[in-house]
C-alpha cells in the first residue's frame, strides 16, 4: 500500500510517511532480490561446475588414463554416446548442471568448509548417483559398474575432486572473488 506524502503535512507525520514508504519499497525489493540471488546462484554454480569439469576432472582423467586405471580420453572432441555433441562440451554442460544443483544445496551465501562439503556432494551426487547408478541404467548396464572395485574407485576420486573444486569455485565466485 503506497504512502502519500502531502507537502503541507506536519513534519512528524511527513517523516513517518516517508519512512514507511521507503520501508515498503525495500520490502517489495526483497522478493525480487531473492529471485535474483537464486538465479545468480544457479548461473555461478553452473559456471563453477563447467570450469571444474574442463580443468580438474579432465586433468585427473589424464592421470588415470596414463596410469592405466581408465579408458576415458580427457578433452575428447569425439561425439558423446548420450548427446552426440563433443564429449568435452557435453561433459562441461553436465558439470555445469551438477554445479547448479550444488549451488542450490550450498545456498546463495555458502559458508563453512566448502571444499569438504563439495567433496561429499561430489561423492554422493556425481559419483554414486550419477555415474554408478543412473548412467549405467541409461546404458542398460549393471549399476555400480558390475561391482568391479578397479572401475569404481576412479569414479569416486573424480566425483570427490570435481565436487571439491566446484564448491570452492562457487564460494570464490559468490564472495566477490575474495580468497579465504
């Protein structure tokens, strides 16, 4: 409800009306700010996840490939089996989507041990749910990679590293690019 200030009102009443009008404007703006903060969080989470995938996830994949623990070729431009787009682009989008989910979980002003929380989210979300359960079901393969520990532990490592870096980058972005 807008408050109208008349120029001939007594000063005390006029000041009270102006104060109420400012407060009403601030309260209306708060709802918009919450939606703006939510969208900003989603975008920053997406960016953090995409960067984490393209850098850390793929660097660890390279190390695992060179050590003989995986057959995934990092930074591959071959078409993805699921999307048909280059694997690196498809992976960056999936990383961004996971980053947006992390942003919703961590909140618009994340606090605490983000690296640890991100590693746990990466283990539970991307590794356990995404790679070990959902992806095999989409591909009509057994979940948990047929219980082969030699295939499972690299996925857990990649998930934890991806989550830790995504959460750290998200906290870095939401803090105005200030290091802890």
